[in-house]
C-alpha cells in the first residue's frame, strides 16, 4: 500500500462498522493509521491482551481497541443519520470540503 494515500475518514468522525464481528456498531474514530490503512474506533473491535507483571505495571488481562480496516467502516452523516460514502467538492473560495454523497450536505466547516 502506498504511504501517500489520502483517506476521507478523519479523527473524531462518527463511523459505523459495515462488516465483521461488530457489524452495525457505531463509534468515534480515535486514531487514523494511514500508513497501514486502518482506524481505531472507541469501544469497537475490543481484544484481550494478556500481560506479564513487571516493575512498571501489574499483570493481567487488559482489554483494548484493535485497529479496523478503513474499508470496513463508513462515515455517519449527521443529517442522514446513516452510513454514507463521502465525496470531495471544491468551494468558490478554492477550499476542498467533504460532502455526503446521499444528501449533498457539506461536512467540513
């Protein structure tokens, strides 16, 4: 995968999972990993990590979010309230903004 790929999903966007174990679940994107083509969504794709005790931390089973493929999530439009594809539109002042492909709503202010 190329490292200069631009993804339309950004940090703090609300997304819905469209495939996999957590299909239908909604959450906020906490991190985007563009070099791997993945996103981390709060409270989605939880995995258990068994850690050994050390001087710095106690051992035990820790639950944390694992990355999801960016193709497995879809942006949730605030107006449509459903998962939608995103488009790019150039405004009169030359700015490029993300738009909802379903209703045409401009998403970036």
